[in-house]
């Protein structure tokens, strides 16, 4: 299918994604509840910081950071790996392949279509953050907002493309969900989801700076809370989008090779 035809089909795919999110809003609510770990860590780290600051973070800094982490987590989530695994096992991926548009666009649209539902949760939290710990909870400059939005999209792209790559491995093996569990474990530790990455020792911080996990959550959170100047923010965005490009090449390579191996099983 041509790029022009794909662009014409995207609004319809997005409408379908929004409709599915509304139809399965109970499942969406459960997903939101399963991603509240930043709120738990907020309670833990603010209690610790009441005794003494932890590195550069006082109690209010932790409140600002973890409320931003909750917002970013809601807006960068993806679940394509589980969808691909399920459809490969059931054989229903064959039905998607009969359509005149790549299934990857459909998976992306279904994930993006859930964003309006998530905003019902995100916006009140952002307003609460501003009212509680001030305007440092959101970018304070025009370039800060632009960089934050670019990093948010980049974080979602890395998450989605990793999901595609790991999900596509189910075309090579019985199931790749265990690999996704391993990725999530590393993500929780290295992304800034459970604690800010600048609390790591210098050596570990250097390693994490070159891994993709920080750019899924940590960088958008840091830009949302005004943690970087223009030059540092631009350099970090460059690293993030290098990972976007790399994951795009890996995921598309696995997908195209995997489809040659695909055979539908079951109903």
C-alpha cells in the first residue's frame, strides 16, 4: 500500500482505536491502576526526604518528579507485544495480513487511540502537581514544551517499537512474552520509573545514559520538570531519537523476515 493511501486510512484506524478504548474502558481503568507505581514511590521517597534530602531531591522535588513520571507512563504505554503474540498463536494475524495496510499501522493506531481515555487521568494529575508544588511541574519555556512533546513522542515510539520487535519474535518461537517480562524488569530499574536516574552511582549512570530505557520515561520526566538547560536537553533528545531509529530498523527487519516464516494455526 502506498504512503498516500496509508495516510488516508490513518484517520479511520484512529477512530477505530478510540472506539475500542471506549468500549473496553474497564480494561483501560485496570491498566491505569496497574501503572500507579510512581505514586507508591512518591510516598516512599518523600518520607525518606523528610529526614534529609536524597542527592539533589527534597520532598517537593520527589512529589514533582513522580507525579510527572505517572503522567509520562500513561502517555507512553504500549501493548503491541501481547497483541502480536496472541494473534500469532491464534492464527488471526493472517486476517490482518489480508488487509491493504500493514498490521503495524493498525497496532499503532489502536495504541494511540487509547490516549484520549488516558488524558482523563493525566490532566487532573498534572493540574494537581502544579497546584501542589508549583509551575516547575511543567515546562517553563516554549522550547521546553516543544522538547517535552518531542521526547514524549520519542518515548512512546521506543516503547511501541520494542513491543513490535519482541512481539515479532513469536514468529520465530512459541511465545516471546517471557522476553517482554525481562525487558519490563530492566525498564523498571533503568528508566527512572521507580527512582530518578541521577541517583545512580556515576558508573551506572553512564551506562544507563546509553541504554534505551531512560529515553522511554526518564527523559520526558526530566524535560517536564525543567531538569535540563537547552544544550543538554537537545543532546539527550538526539540520543533518544538515535534509539528510535535503531529500534525502527530492528523491528521492521524482524517483522519482514518473520512474515516469511509465518503460518497460521488455529481458528
